[in-house]
C-alpha cells in the first residue's frame, strides 16, 4: 500500500468471500494518507472510524489487537471508497 500511495495509484477493495471462496470486489479506493502511529495513541474518534462507535479505546484494542503491545507502531491508512459510474 505504501508504494501505491507514493505512486498515486488506486487500489481495488475487496471484502469477505463469496460462496466459491473468492474475494468479493466492493470498489476502488484512493489512499489519502498513510502514517505510522502507536496503538496507544488511538482516540475514540479513531475507534468510531474503524466501525465501533461508542466503544472505548481499551475495549477496541483488546478485541482487535489482543496480545499486541500498546506501544506497537502500526500503519494508519486513510482512504476514500470511489463510486463507479
């Protein structure tokens, strides 16, 4: 993804699998930003953008990053899902 961001490329987004165990294409994305941040710098707004509005940061990290140190650096990728006309 970092290469795609630096080169201004678009990526095809897939989600889940269909009954034949293949990725299902949901559209194309444009990467808006990529930054490295520590997990413990996450905010409740970030948790909401991950699809868990109202969940605390601690609960989210326990659920999604179980067993991973809170000071671990992770890539944060912000993107826009593009509509296909």
